[in-house]
């Protein structure tokens, strides 16, 4: 499944001032790694955000948020997807990307980074 190029460009802009950003095609879309950790990405037209297991349930209560389904009924409890309506403005996109950045900042530094 292809990812939405316009949405990916918007995420790139939101991450432009952060160092250590790498793009990788995986999970049927495009994932943005920050300091070696998956942070966010585009899965079809949805914004995928790594919010962490503690913030997972709260994030799912947000408008247009749903569990990330990676197939076979697998739904990692650290990632959510936000439908395009939920990140349609630059502010809502920036807010969601910030949640991913906040969680990634709590993870231990990867060796070799």
C-alpha cells in the first residue's frame, strides 16, 4: 500500500527542525525515525504516531484516532493512527508529531547514534 506523498511532505516540514531524522519505508507506509526510534509516519492516508503504551488509551479517545492495525489482528499498544480529518490543519499535525517526539525522547539512546 502506498503512502500519501502530500501528508509525508507535511510531516517532513513538522520535523524539519529536529536532528537525527531518517525516513524508512516499512509497515506498508513511510516511517520517520528520530534518533534511531520510530516516531511517526504515514500509513496509506493516516498519520501513524508512536504515543507509547501509557498514553495509548488517552490518544485513542481523540477525534479521528484509531488503533494501528499491522495485519493479522496485531495492534501494537504504543502506536495509533489518525485519520486525515484529525490532522488536517498544521496545528493538529504539529501537535500529533509533538506527541511522537515526546515519547521518543523518553527512550534510551541507541548505540552508535
